[in-house]
């Protein structure tokens, strides 16, 4: 019975709510303009702070009528202004409200309204546009559809402080791509917005500052221009430095630091410039302290990570500033059981967003430890750090998992950590689990980390091998993502280094010869290089060389021929010649070269090449073919002598390049000498 009563009850309530809202909409259609105006004013008062009323009016069709009245030249200025105010209030409701307004084409109507000469109307249209555009559901591209809009907005900047505040806020929220940056830059954003940094209005200064942060982000052209801009006779960078002073609001300090960070990363400011080392970096470290709000700590840590990511000296300075490494440990304890937060709403907010702190901490640790061994050691010795990383790898938030694996990847560059902390905490287990089912961006970072864990000196290599990782890595080589293909083949290459024969056989079996040779023709040069590296590592140790070449020699020789004949880089051809040198070191495999006159001619050609690396690599092949102590060496030497190889070797000893003429390799070859095991080097 309850189910039967529920529907009529809902209809009754909805009818009551709709009835109370209907009269507001009906009054918009009154033939008396004065009554329409009063109706709009009453509607304005009714919707303030009332999301339910806003939703009802939108459902009842108030928006199209308000937009009609707003665009009619016969409407009074007061009516048009009040309509824009109501629309702005409706936009301050839910995201569904915004979607409804956008679907009713509110943006073109408001942009058209900006052509009105009356400042009060321009300001309310801009305020409403600002509210619509700052919503995440609004397509920002709508600002750029009409090419006349941006220059017109630039011309309105001088009208009032309100137009300055609203327009710069619209720009900062709608500048999302390099194309947007270019449009704003080309229409004079820098020269029009720079003077606003010294406006008497804090809101204007702040929005202008945010504009410069989004314009400069990863944009060399903008950043190089900004560095030479003068504001009231002062360099813009110095204006930003003043805005980072401790007596300025935190929001301003942070945004100014972001501007200088982006200019530095874009190459407009040197990393050793005092405004970076003595001002920006300390400011961002300061933002990481627990005295600041959660969002300030997150933004400070993430910006600092970005600032010092490519620069080891900044990483070293940051690691010793205000005990940063230890300070970040607090990010994992927030909010604590004895929280200083007395505002219940703030505490509830922070509990929901505490994962953002962990994400930021992982990012900053990753940046700090990306180069320096001492910093990595300091990080891993921070309380429970490895346990926190392991926990982070299985968090529900994808962003936290990605940041945790980035941190792990950064630390995995350390031989010492691979041998100690990584082994002690068995980090390979959660890493392998992460690789089973994750988005591509997580897979790329996780597989990069796995490459390091599979290095010869890593204690994790054996248990990873036993976990059946080969099939997983082979599947990565078939990915549409070049980065995943590179990492898959790279990990297999590391796995094959000085591996037992059964491991190599399993790699070849799982990968399959078709996929192996498909990778050798991959359009991505990194994939090709790593595949060649895998082949070099597979073709090492004479029994392994002979076994693999007996099964797949024909295909491998064909692949080598194709690469040597095609247009490839010097590095690719050098690797390929080194593979030939390894084949030449086999007991039986070398006959695949000696019976292939075309291949011998290619080796001869590269011995006479203009590039020294290729000459040396080709000569390795000959050295391995003529080892005196091996069966058939005399016959091989005679054949090579007949083909003119000795003459080429004599010429190489006369070369001006010391790498050639001083190399013991040529003396060995000329004396029909011995093979150096180093010539069959591995990656």
C-alpha cells in the first residue's frame, strides 16, 4: 500500500511547489512593462539563496523569457539589468542550473549585451558571464567562438574596477589550452592586464595575477615576454616578488609564486636567479607547513614539485629548507585525532579532501628524490615512508595511486634503495597488482618502475620473474600507447640481461617471433632501440646465441638486413651492428654471417663509414669472426682477406681519429688475433 500512495503524494507536493512558482513566471508575460519589471524584481528576491526555487523557475521556463526581455531593444535599461541580475542568481545554483542556462544560449545573449553603452548593464552581464564561465560544466570554447569577443572584452577593461575584476576572472578560468593562451596573448592580454597588478582593488590585483599564472604555464612565448614587462617602472618579476611577501594574503603569495615558477620552467628566469632561490622556493616551502589550510598546503607542495622537477640544485636546496622532508610526513596524518580545526564544516571538508594532501606529498617526494642519492635516503628513512607508499599504491583514488607510483619510480633510481628498502618492503607485490588493472597513465609509471626492479642487481628480480610477469610484459608491447610498448620491451630487455637460458626461451616463446619482428619495424624509435637491446641481451653467451639462432636465425638475419638497409639513426644502426657482433661470437651462429656474402659486404661498408661508432661496431663483427683458437678460423680469415677486409683495416689504422687508430681492436684484427669478451657487451 505504501508503494501505491507514494506516487500521488509526490505529485501533490510537486503541484504545490509549482503553483507557488508559477505566478512569478506568469508575470513575465504581462502586457504592462511596469508589472513585468516588478515581477522580475520579485523573482530576484525569491531566488536569493533558494536553490529549490531556482530549479522550479528554470523548469517552468523562466530562462527563455528572461533572455527574450534582456535582448529586446524595447525593454527599459532597468528591466534588462534586472533580468541579467536574476539570470546571474540562477547561475549561482547547481551545476544542472548552469547546464540549463547554457542550453538556452545564455552566453551569446550576454555577450551581445556587452555592446550596450550603459556601464551598469555591462557590469551585470559580465558578472553573470563570470558566474557561468567559472562553472566546470560550461564549455570554455564558447568564449572563443566569435573572434570579435576577446578584443571587445579587452576594450572593456578600462571601464571600471568591476569590469576589470570580472573580465580577468573570465580569462583565467577560460584559458585552458596553448591555443587559448595564444589568442589572449595576440589580443594584448599582457599589456592590458599588467597595469591591473597595481590596482587599488585587491580583487582586481588578484584576478590579474591569476590571469598571468594561466598565461605563463608551459608557455615560453608568454614567459619570455613577461620577463621584460615594466609595471609603473618596475620589472614584472619584482612585482611578483613583492606579492610573495609574508604580509600579503596567502592566496596572493601562492599565485605570485606560481607565476615565477612557470616563468622559470619556461626558461625565462634562470633556476639560480635570486628571485627563484631566495624568494619563490622558500615561499612555496612555507606553504607546506601545517599552519596553512589544506588547499594551500596542496597547492604549495604541487607547485614546488613542478618548480624543482628538472633541477638537482633546487632539489638539494629545498630538501634542507625548513625540514621539508620531515614536514611532508604530516601530510599523511591529517586531520589528526586531536585536530585544531573547530569549524565543523571545515573539518568535514578536510576529511573528504585529505587524499589530496597525500597525493601532493607523494608528488613532492618524487620531485625531491629524482636525482640525489642522499635525498632519496632521507626520504626512505622518514617515518613509515615505504609503508605509506605501499598503502598509496592501493588507495581508491586514481590520482593518489599515480602519485604514489611516481614517488616509487623516483626512489627506484637508487641502487641502494633497490637493494634495501624495496626488498625489505616487497614493493613489487603491490606494484604487480597495480599493473593488472589500471588506466594507461598509471600503467606507464608502474611499468617504468618495474623496469628498474628488473635490473640485475635488484633482489626483486627473481620473485618478479617467478610471479609470471613475462606474459604481462609481452602484452604491454602490443599496446597502442608507444610509452607502454617501450616500457614493456625495456623490462624484457632488463630481464634478459645475463639471464638463464630458460628465461630467454620463455621470453621468445611468450613474445612470439611475429611480435618481435613487428617491434623491429615499430614507427617509434624508442621502441625499436629497446627491441634491439632485447635482442642483444638474448644473443649473449655462446650456447644461448647458438640455440636462439638455430631456431630463429633466418628471421633475425632478415631483420638485421632490413634495418641496415633502411633510413635509421646512427644509434639504431650501431645497435644492429652490435647484434651482428654477438651473433659472430657464437660457435655455430657465426656461419650465418660467413655464408651470407651480402651481409659481409654490409659490414665492409660500415667499416668504411664516416661515423666512427659504426666503424668500430662493424669491426667488432670481424674481430669475433677471426678468433684464432676457434675451428674454421683460418678459412674465415682467408675469405675475409680475399674480400678486402685487411686493406680496410690498414686504412683505419691511418685514420686521424684517435678512437680508430689507437684502438687495440685493429691490431687484434690485423694479427688475426683474439676476441675480447667486452666486444660482446650487453646493455
